[in-house]
C-alpha cells in the first residue's frame, strides 16, 4: 500500500510518503497550487520516490500543439505517471510513442471495473477512483479490475468544474470587488461549498474534508495499492499530523481516532449510495 | 444533397410522434434504464418497437441514450439490455462510456454509436481517438465556438452533432456531481436535480446563483450548415408537447427555407419570435460566438416563466359544422386572436368568435384545462392530428 500526497508546501516537509502528485501549470484544474516543468525537474533531483503529474484540464483545439511538446518534455523527466482527464492524452501518448504511464482521472466517471479494464487494455496503468462510489464498489473494482486503483483517503472533494467564470460574473453583476474565491452555503442543507476560479473556469469543492479512514482496515486487508491524501485547504500542521497517524496505523495498527478530531468525520459516499430514480410522490 | 438532420428529444411515445410529425428527421429517446433522464417517462421495449416502426415508416430515425456513468451493478446487466434494444430497431445508441462503445461496435456493428455530450468532447484529438474506436458521430460539448467546431469537422471528417436549442448545463457535462452532493441524486446516472439553478447564501447580501440562460442558435443555422455540422440537436426530453411542436416546427421552417434559398430576415425573425414566446427562460447564443460571460446567466434566482400561450390540442375538425374540437390547456376567451398550427407547417390565425363546451352550449371563456371545447373556424386547410392552438393576442 502506497501513500501519495498532493502537497501545498515544500516536499521535504513531508515524511513517510511514497510519492507526490504535482498539478502541471497551465494544464491542471481543481488544485490550489501548480508547478512548472522546470520546478518539477528541480523537485525530482532531490526526491527519489514516485512523482505523478496532473494534466486534467479540458483540452481544446488550440492546446493540442503545445500539449504535444509538453508531453515530450515530461517524457524526459521520467516521472511515474500522468493523471489525465481528456482522452487526447491517450491518443497523443500512442502517437508520440511515449513511455510515461497514465492514470485515468475523470473524477466522476471512474466508477466501474469493466471500464477500468477497458482502459487497462489501452495500456492505461492506473485509475484514480471516483469519490462518489461506495467502499463496496471500490473493493469490487480492486478485485475485478487489472488496472492499479487509487483512492482518496483524505481531502476536500471536487464537486464540479465549469468553463464559466462564475465568481467573476457574480461579483460583476452585483458590483462587488472581485475575488478568485467564494464560499457559499446551500440553503436547505446548510452545507458549505468552496468555489475558486482560474483562467480555465470555476471549481467547486465540498465544504467538509473527506475522511475515509474508516475504510483503511478493509483497504489494508486487500493491499489496496494507492491511497491519496490531498492537502489543499487543510492546515499544514494538521495535515502532517494526519499523515503521521495514517502511517502509524498502516505500519503498526495504531489508532486513528485522533484524525476525527482533527478533520471531522465526513465519509462522503463511502457508505451512502446515491439515488437517481425518484419515487413519484417526492 | 444530404440535408442537415433535425434531431428532437422525445420523453415518451406521444412526444416522439409529435416531434416527427412536426418535422424532426430523428428523435433521441431514453429507455427505462441507463439514460440521463431517469425521471422522464421513458420507453419500454414495446414502446421502443412502436416508436421505431412509426419513425421508420416516415423514413426517419430513433436513437437511444445509453449515456450514464456506469457503476459496477449497472455495467453487469447492460449487455442483455443492449441486446433487447437492438431487436427493437433503434438506429443508434448515444453513449459516453468507452467500454460500452467498444462492446456495441464489436457485437452489433449494424447499429451506429454516437459519442454523447456527456463525454464533453472539446478537441479534434479526442475525436481521432474515438474515431479509431469506431464511433459514427460525436455530439460535441456545448462550450465550443463556431470556429472550434469547424476546425474539428475539417480535421476529423467525423459526423458532428451540435446542440442548437434548449437548457444548458452550468458545468462541463460529466464533470459535475453537484446534484450528488447537495441532494444525493446522482447527476451522472439520470437523477440530476438541477442544483445549478438553486441560489446559495453568501457572506454578503447577494445570493450566489449560476443558472444559465437557454441556448438559441436560430440565427446560426446557416453558418452551422455551411461549416458541415451533420445534426442539430434540440434539448428537452421532459419538455411539453406544445414546446416540442413549436420548437421543432420553427427549426424545420428555418432549415427548409435555407435549403430552398429563401431564408429571408423576415422569415427568420418570425421564427425567432415564435421560439421566444414558447421559451420559459431567456435565451442566449452562449459559446458559439463569444466566451460565455455574465450575460449568459441569471443572478436573481430561478427564473422560469410558465407559458400561458398554449391554449389547446386539436382533437378533430368538423368541416361541415366548421368546429375545431380541442382539449383546453390554458384560459382563453371570445375575441382573443389565436393561431392554429399543424405538423405539416400550416398556420391559421383567427379570432375566437364562437366558443362552445362539450355539450355544445355557447360560452364566453374556456377556463378548465383538459376539458373539451369547440371553437368556430371556417377554413379549407387540412387540419391534421396533433395540431395545436396558441394565443397570439388577448382581446
């Protein structure tokens, strides 16, 4: 079982990790900070473990030529893999005969083992499973799929992504000073959502940290390959403490309870199936 | 010459018939499973058979949506369902999952596969990938400009389908789980609760909203035909019969006038006026001609207007007695100027001079929905089944 983190601080501040996830500048969305290829190259000089780069923005025609060059440059870095959303990357990997492995990373679509196997047959090595499936579904994918799965253990879940600059539009229409971030509250559930905007549009994050440590025993039992901890939005000292406790649990079954005090007990859809056919009287 | 296809949404068999009679070349429907409008009536296997029979008799087509994001339990049973559906005679599946695309192409090569907009296809390289997988058509993402669409067509030679009218999502299709988080209804398996139309509290006095205006590309029909778009898609499997008849009828006229080389500004303006009257939201051209901005959204909460213009559905016309028999849908009265419009594109504007109830008693007003009324109308024009009446001007 490997621990990957998406960091927000200097890499040498994190202990006992197996790898890092670095969103690529100009090509990633949904993350707080990103890195240029030069920065990633520098990190790699001093970091011997796994490095994954994220290229998960929607790709438009105008991006294709530069993306080709970027992928060739990434190939020289010899990182462990690239998280991708758009299948243009799969096509380009094939065309350019690139060796860097790919991680299927469509946040709400990595939801079943047969499609995972489809991607595996297309030489995609990994799949970052959706946060909106249950533990039972996660374990079934692990059991029945040949792809190497990854799963979020800790992190604010991404809820949606829009091409529109929704925060800018909102501020403009109400003559408010603009800001890249906005916190909103749903009126009935009183749940909070965090929005932030960049040049590619607006990302929505759920207002509570996803805490899937309840699943850790079962995931350890099946030797689940990769667990991901995303630091974005979490206080750095709290994140380091959570990381420490998770590692202690994996190594020597140390208790996890303190994590609930640190980041709450939101398990998202781990135990909760969504519905989609509403009864007639609802 | 292969004309562009006008593709209409059909939530049930009645809507399918209305769409095709009012001029659609094809319809897209959902089955009882695996479609993104799980709460529409949708089609049973028997209804699909009947729908395909009806369409094929008219030389038209039926496409079935199979475009959910599959979970394990869904994907285990879908192969049997696909087999049943193929037997009904559908002409294509609309799919977003690449495993399903591959499965259908390998097992049922006689049926087309169209890549769903759920895949949010925004570039030619992705289309090249799916072209190799055997897809027959791509339903493009709605976040594309006319120039981007043209480049895709020029570089891939794949048939493209473009949305031209109807509701827009706020987020990228397939990249939104707002409904899952806010209501526990799975946006990507047909349960979308349209959370993007909710308003949210903020720290200041203005609620945050993100609802989008509807799309209306009536003015861009000639441009889109000329750049090579193969199919124009209208959104709205859950829309009313009146809405569908009006929208499909209007676009039919625009397209036909274009090919007949007589699409004048007057014709276009008239159809745009009809489209605007049946709309329950404001419309915009969204991404086709500009980067979508604040003018393409609403800021004061959900803004939908109930359409009172639809007065009734025609049941029959008695030429001898000169009486149109209708099911009433909205209030109208003597002196109102109304328009009867038919599936074949005829329009008869007249003033309601005499009105009767089902017992043929004279009335001043028709006020009860679903009741039968008779309206006096002297005309030689053939009034077909599924003709409708709308309000033009109140007395």
